[in-house]
């Protein structure tokens, strides 16, 4: 029995090893411009190294080798097949993978920072769409003679993103040759990204309870945001920031020092112009690091300052302007309620106060 199990285990291990070898062989291949082929190379998937301008792979001596787009005819990596294409109008080589085939083909390439550039191919000539990103309809009206007639039935606003363009090209092929092509939906290819954010703003705090007062002052925050885009119009943001604010009145003051986690969902219009807008809403929370109410001027107080509860949650609303593919300007509103500890420690009455804090922030975000 033990021998049988051992034999089965060996056979299974060899089968898995062989399958993995076949899998690597079929996925990673480089075909050089002269026709030579390199099978199972270790091609790095890091877009900073392998992108539209060239690839980096590890040779048998474990050394890093770099090839430009013009030195390659094509290569396979992780189920994607990239062709080296000479863009005659720009006189440069690009490594492009085609996602839609037909009378008109649609392809994309990746830049060194992970952004996508898009292309169309007709009659064996490839045209980059990057220079037409804000004039796509005008471009296609001259590129395809019957495009205007097609567009009266398609009626989808064009924008420079993968899903919009891939589906439009697929729909056009099916429109022009209905017996040969069928329309296919495309999956969104936009990935998550990290951004650096900083803000300045105005904070107002209303006190109720043991005494009432209205305070206001400035605020500042800095942190990181994780943006995950699930479609052309829908995204989830998860910003984590360090915030400080100082609000005052003639009677007292509050110092806020908090760590804020304020996720929100955004909805944007299909981007057809250089600047497009999003609206967002969510629920956030903060953890108080060193926030306190200064009560040294209150004659009935038996201490100089009192702390607040550590945690609070509240809503947030945003209006966002996408200035370009990496830069955003955002107006964000947040609201939190917290409770102080007792102002008079020796008292039978409730000497706490509740704060209702509104924060208006102008945020600048830069995404990598």
C-alpha cells in the first residue's frame, strides 16, 4: 500500500512538473526580429522594465537582458501576445497586443508607468489614437467612411479608455459585416493605483452640552489613497490620512490630531474632454491621536484641557475634477461627532460636551 501511494505521488509530481513546464513554454516566448526564437524566458512583468518600448528578460546566465521594440518581432507573456509594430507617422516601434480583430482591429500597449495607449489597424496600417484622445469622433469620421452612419445607430459617447474603444470597434465590425463578425463586450482593464494626497481646508466645530460655543479654524492633511476603478464610470477610493486642525472662539479652543480612513465611491461622466468630473460619497472614521478641548479659561473647570473619545464615524461627500490621467483636484466635506470627558471631575452633573465638526478640504491627489 505504501509503495502504491509512493508511486502515485511520484507520478503526480512529475505530471504537475511537466504541465508547468508546458505552461511556461506556451506562455513565455520571444521571437527576435531576425526570426530566432527563445522559449521559456523569464520575462519580467514589471511595466517599468517591460512595456511598449521594449522588454527585459533573464538569460541562462541569470543576467538581465534588454531588448528594444525594434529588436523583437513578437513575444508571449501571461496569455498576452505582443507584436512589434512600426508606427510610420511617428517613426517609432511599439509593442502592441490586439484585443479585437476584424476589418478594423483594436490594440493597446503599456507605458513604463502602467498606463495604456490604444491603436487601430486597417489594411495592415496601424494608427495611434493617443493624439486623438479628445477628438475621437472626428478622427473616426475620416478614418471610416461610413462611421457617421454607424454612429447614428450605436449612440455611445466615445472616450479614450479600453472598454469604450474595444466595444465600439467590435460593434462597427459587426455592423459592416454582420455575417462575419458579432459584437462582443469587453472587460474593463483599468487597474488599481496608489496616489499621494494633501489638503488644506476650513474646520468648524459646534459645542453642545455643558456649555455651547462655535469654533472655527484651518486644517491640513497628508496621506495616501488607493483607487480601484471597476468600470469607466465607477470607482472606489480608500484614503488614509493624517489630519491636524485648530479651531478657536473667544472662550476656548480645540486641537484636532487624527488618523482618518474615509473610503468613498465615485461616479463620473464618460471622459470625453481633458477635464472631467466625478461625485463621491462614503462613510469614514477617525482615530484621535492627541485631540483636546482647552478649558483653561472656564472658571468652573478644575483642569486645563479635556480629551475626546478616540473613535468616531461620519459621512463624506466629494466633487472631483480629473485634471489629467494622474492629477486630481477634490473638494471634500466630512462630518464627525465626538464627546469630551468631564470638564469638572468633581460634579454630580454631566459636565461633558458634544462636538459636531464639519471639515471642508481642498485636496490635490497625484497617482503613480
